[in-house]
C-alpha cells in the first residue's frame, strides 16, 4: 500500500468513526434533552432550593461514573483486557471478575462513608434547609454509583469484544426510565416538588441496576464465567491502576470544574437580600435559589456540540493515534492529529458562536413551560451564552489530552488540569459577586481555554509531532468565516419576529441553515480543504473501480 493510499485509509477510518460516534451521541443527547425538557416543565428551578439540592445530589454520583467508569478507568481497562483476551480468554474473564469485585468493594466502602455523612446532614439540620434535602437525595442516589460504574466496565468489555449495540444503548436506559418517572410516576403520585424528586431518585437508582445487569446475557454469549482467581491477574490490575489518579485531572477536568461550580453555587445561594451567616452577616448572598439548576440546564445545551464534535473526534482518533505511537510512526501521528484538530476547530468555533447567538432561543423553546418560568429561562440563557464562549476549548481538550496519553505522558495533562481546577475555583469565587452564577460559567470557560492553550503549546514544544502552521491557519480561517456567519445570522434574527415557540423554531432552522451555508462558503473560499475532505469521504463514494469503468465507457 502506498503512502498516499495509507493516508486515505487512515483518514476514512477517522472520519467514519467520528460519524458513527457522533450519530450515537446525537441520539443519546436528543433523548436526554427530552428528559430535561420534561423535568424543567414539572419541576422548573423549584422555589426553596429543592431542584438545586436534587441536581447537586445527582451530580456527585454522575461525576464519579464519568471518572471511574466512562472516563479514565475504561481507557485504562480496554487495552489491557484486549491484550489478555488475545492470549488467554479464561484469564481475561478473571481480569473482568477482579475488576468488578475491586470496584464493587471500593465503591461500597465509599458509599457507606457517604451514607454516614448524609445521616449527619439530615440529623443535625432543619428539614427545611438545603443541606437536609441534599443529604436525603444523595443518600438515595449514592448506590447508583456502584451499579453504573460496574456497568461502564462491562460495557467497555463488550466494546473490546466487538459488540457495540448494547453499550451504545446504555445511556438511553437512564433517559427512558427518568422520563417515565418524571412524566408518569411523580405527577400521578403527588404535586409536592420535594416528593417528586424523591421518586425521581428511586427511578434513577432502578435505572442503574438495570444498566448493570442487562450486560450479563450478552457476556454469557461470549462464555463469561465469574472467576475469583485474582492472583493470576494481579500484574494486569496494577497496570490498569498505575497512573490512574493523574489521568483523572486530565480527562475529567471539565466535569470537575462544573462540579466545583455547582458546589460554589449551592454554597453561596440564599434568599434575596439575605446575609451570609458564616461570613458574619457582612455581605448578602450573591446568588439566589435556582443557581445550581440553571448551571445544570445550560450545561445540557453546551454538551451538545461538545459530545458531537470533541468527544466524537477524540473517540475516533484515539485508536489511530495509539497505533501510530506503538509503531513509532510519528509522521502519521502528526498528520492525523493535525487533521483531527483542524476539523474540530472548523466545527467548534462556529458552534460556540452559534450557541451564543441562540442563547435565548434554545432555552425558551426547550424549557419555558409549566413550572419553568420566564425568569428561569433568562437565567439559563445567560449561562448558555458564557458557556458558549468556551465550546472551542471544551471540544479541543479531549483530543489534545489523548495525544499526550498515546505518547505515554500522563503528568503534563495532570499538572495543567490541576492548575485549571484551581483557576476555575478562584475565578468563580471572584466573579460570582459582580455576575452571580454567570461568573461561574465564564470562569469554567476561561479555565478550559487556558488549559487547552497551555497543553497545546507544551505538546508542540516537547513533541513537535504536529503541523502547527496548518492548525493556526485553520483557526484564523475558521474565526473569520465565523465572524461573517455571525453578522449575517444576527441580522436575520433581528428582522424576524421572536415571541412564540414557533418563532424560535424558525430562528433556529433558518439561522442554522444560513449559518452553515455562509460559514462553509467563506471557509472554503479562504482555502480550507476540510469541508472538501468530508464531502469526498461521505458523499462522493465512487470507488476507483467505478471511476475506471466510467473512463473506459467514455
């Protein structure tokens, strides 16, 4: 195979993988959006901090799932399990059994400790306090953490064995059961928001149990047997967990920043004009009830482009980069990484600006109904705007960090990720006073942007496996095309009416189509070849044989 053919094959694999992962993510995110739309209509931002307490309680096990399940642990587990599977399948099942046992025991201890702390929370605090509510919700949700993390490991096992349909459907199970709980169970049982949240936590726990146990019929098809012979896989277990902690701050720094933002919002939220007791009543609370919920709803919107662009490209490109690194083919690694980053910036920069332009239309269309008030919508829209300014960084980080990992460097992402977390907390604590919860969204965007730039410069300086010039030119090209797009879309939106949900749909559809068309034309006019590459791979699917046949006919 020639070098050019090899390059074309690699390019096709990366783009095809990105498309498949993107479609799967899109379907999951759409179902999740229906879930959040229904939740907003039933619960809104719940006066009295009920929804804030529920969101904070749900975020803790959800972040742990991403950290130990879908994130670092899965990335560490898959290559080791794959290698063992090729050598000895019985030993591979011993490895899976050992991982499930270790995770179960570790997380059970963590959950028991959490339950004790929750018991303190609802024993010593008043039933009307947000600590009491959050403690109750968290006590019910903590066991969910055990099942969903083990489900993530079993999903990773099936993916390694070439079975992708069930792992792709696992997130939908939670969304479906959540929808049943919020639309059918909770409203039929009670009208009290707190009780509805209690019922919803039980539905989430049930979803976690189902998400784990549904894997076993599929695993048995591969002759899985639970094996307690842990000693023979001790070396593999150590390999999986070696360097696990530093990877947490690399891959999951964005989620950790959002978690800290939610914690700050919950801690500094009170009634309007209420003074902060633990600061000596010297100042009033900078935020009021609903701040944590506003972060949650706005996060769901910016995660759309993050999942469809950043995570999709990162997931598709990671196996290719790993293969190049193992073969020490650094030229191919640089080519694929540079192309992946150029495509990512081509999508993420206009997507972020588009989100900022539509920051009012999207929450108005999706959330403003039922218990979700116009004031709730306005607060969410403000956060969407500031989160939109960081979309380019949220999408870049998964790709850049994986580039470090395939070269065996886990410490640079760790150090920079730790700096990003500290910067996010410091900026958040400063910005909440003049900007309320908007300051937390801006702080998260600044922290992610700083982390991306620092990591990018370190990678270029240390490894030089990247076409720095082409990426910078692509960024400039994308920024200019996005600027032209924003001017035209803003002008169109200003001319159109914008009162009803139907008007929002027109804004989104017309603005979206016009924006994509204008951006693509300007980007291509400026010399960008990435749209042409994508079209060639997915639309112009003429094989060389067909081309030769047409030439012979002529």
